[in-house]
């Protein structure tokens, strides 16, 4: 039986919780092909000391390894939180067909000025190829990932908050 967008997003939210357990931001991704989850990705920036290890890039690498192909045509990404410009670029390069988003920061809590996924994919012409479905379980996603959590995570990442550093 085909699962709904909400059911897949619930699974992505479970992945997000695992990221928070190891000290990263609670953002999670799953990638689905033909109804099957082929990869999960959790934010790993702090735990891996890798500024590019966002949930989206982690999931894309795992999906490509799983398929034995760098091209993810036919795949749908469920992303609990609106991805950053780097990850939006990775999604466009990956060939993913459908992007389903959960929550996002709004107003003064926004991170990247006027950037949005919709604006970047329209700017690059990718909107003619990528289907964007927005706001799935938005409130649950935003309850899990708050601006306060983001700010604490930024401090940890930058080493500004002794005692909050990477766990041994
Ligand atoms: Zn990102």
C-alpha cells in the first residue's frame, strides 16, 4: 500500500530526532524510490566535524551508494526542514524529481535572507523538473527544530560555548 506524504515525513522526523541525540540540529531526510525508503540522512556536522554534512547531503550520498548511481531520477526526498542553498544545489544536481518539505524559519528567524527553495529552483530553471510539495507536518517540524535550538547549535559548532562541545 502506498504511504502518504505525512507518513513518510513522520519517518523523516524520527531520523531528525537521532541527529539531535548526537548533538546536531534536529533535521532529518529520507529518500524514497518506487515506494521504498532507499536512504535516511541525519545532520552530522558536529559529530563528523564536517560543515557539509547536512541531513540532505548525507542522505543523497547514501542513496547514490545504495543505487550504485550518482543520478537519483525517480526519487522523492522528504526533508523535515527547508534545506539551505548548498543542499538545494545538491538536490538539483542529484536529479531528484520531487522534494517534500516540512517546516521553515520565518520572519526575523530566517537564515539566508531572501533565499527560499522555491526561489532558487525557479531562478535556475529547475522548477520545470522538480516538483515541490511544501508544508507537510510543518507544525511538528517546527516544534522539533526551533530558532533557540539552532542558535545553541551554532554556538556549539563555533566552539563558543564551553561544555557544549562534541561528545567524546
Ligand atoms: Zn544544507
